[in-house]
C-alpha cells in the first residue's frame, strides 16, 4: 500500500483546526476565563423564522409515506433551483439556465471538489492571502501553484500571474481581507481568461454582504464570463446554514475544454457526472429551508440578520481604528483585516489576545505568506460579545 505523499506538503493541521486546538487548550488550563471568539466565520444569530417554518413543514412531510422524500436529485430539487435562478440571477439581469445550477452541501465542498474534473498538470493561480481550501486541495494532488499577492501596496488587487494560468481562483468579496473588485477590475480578469483560455473559479460566498453599487454580486455580470468561469455560492453566511450545509455552483454550458485527442468536452456535463458519482444530493429538508430564503418574508428577515452582522463589523472596525490600527474590509464583507500592532507576527498577536484578554481572532499568516503581519476579525459574533471584545482590545492596547 502506498499513500498520496502530496498530503505531507500541506501540514498536519488545517488553519481553523489549529486555532480551535489552541483555544481548547487555553480553556482547559484557564476554566475561570471567559473567551470571546471573533475568529472562525461561524454564525451566532438564529436561523430566521421563515426558514425554520419551512424546515418544520418539510420534517413533517418526512413522517408521512405519501410525502416522504428519499435521495435528492444530484442537481437539486426544481423548487430550489428555480428560486435560485429567478432571485439570484434573472431578477438581476443575469442570464443563467436552470440546468447550469448544481445544489450542494456548501461552497467549501465544491471549491475543493471541483479539482476532480481538472487535470493534475494545470498551472494554478491563487490570490494570497486566500481561503486555505484553494491552496490545500491543489497541493493534495501536486499541482503547481503561483500565489498572487494582495497587499496594501497594490490595494489588494492582484496582478496577473507571471506564468500563464490554466486555472485562477478569485474570491470576492474576499475572505479573509474583506476587500472587493469593481466590475471594471473583474472584467480585466475575464478578458485575461478569454485571451489565455483559462478557467476562473469564482467564490461568491459573501455576495449578500455587498452594499456598494459598482461591486458585482456575480462574475456573470461581466460580459463573456460564462465562457470562462465557474461560480460558487453559499447559504452558510447568507442565511445561517453553517450547521445545515447548503450551497450551489454554477457551471455554464458554454464552458468547454479540449482533451489530448482534441475532443471537445462540456464542463457542465463533466461536473454533472462527477456529482452523480460522488454525491447523493442535499437533504430535502435543507433544500426546503433554502427555498424559503427567497420568499418575501425570508428576504426581509435575512436582510435584518445581515444588517446585524454588518453593524458588528462597523463596531469592530471603528473600535480598532480609534486605537490607530489600520483596517481593511468591513464594508462589503463581514470581515475586518487589520495590520498587527508593534510589528507583531500574526501568531504573536493571536497569543497576546488569547492569553491577555481572552479574545480569539484568526492569524493572517494562516491564509498565506502575504497575510503575515495581519489579523482577521469576523463580525459573526453576537452584539454583546462584539462590544465587550472591542472594549478589552482597547483597554489592553492602550496600556
């Protein structure tokens, strides 16, 4: 028996697992301390009533043989696919077809699994810092990766790769920096991909937090993008589904590739084949809940929750800036990216906050080389904890 030795290249611990380990050890050694987390991007506010009502109704259906549902369709139930199509695309003037939508158990799974339909020898370009899944899943199969630094020096707008990229990962609004690309800036990447026959993997998990008019919610707002881009969406942060698991991926039928024998293949058909082989569909109960996100009541209630989190972002950002710290993000995304004080490394700042004032954030270096010297705070805490966390930080750093 032999193993895939590329796994030795990714380190023993996933970033958030390492953060959780350190926090767990601290709590075990200091049971009298109250730890507040502004670290992992998990939600704290309840799932909204419109969604809960739909889940309860669907649960009751599963108790009746006449309405029982078994395996879900690999692509998702029509009722959810059509709700997504209308509300997220057609109503925004973006033309997408229903059979280009694939419902899944979340954007994390799909951004990792999409590599199944890509050749191992593709040249990969990934913005740095980045959500760790992009880098780790490509390292797992030994692909060559070029990192594209996103720093204050380039206003967090990545330059084109030095080597022509076969596959490009873009996440906007960005996790972890909270920064965005305008339509004009994103168009340059679409044009690059068209020119070089590259594939863009566009993670739009945080599009619901976009507040400024020139910031695209979807890459398909850019002309030509359907020829070169796959888009990933999530209900996790939009509707609080982190514990229920639902998302979807758009694979346009216009996306094609050539085999070594010059055969033309559809990526849409390839992804459909992959999902039917390795995925048994998202639970009916969860999909009914996701459908309710798009009802008038669901939309109103979800906008209120998003507003709650974005007010947390404002509280964190203004509180840190009052200390003289430099921050980014927090306007079109629920993340605040802060320059660590006093030339502390990312993990040194993590240890200071945890050990001195029992606050948890995420070290920027865990997201890539360009994240060293930065730190990510999330706005997904409850209001009281967020205010208290900012108070503790201000007290400690004002000493």
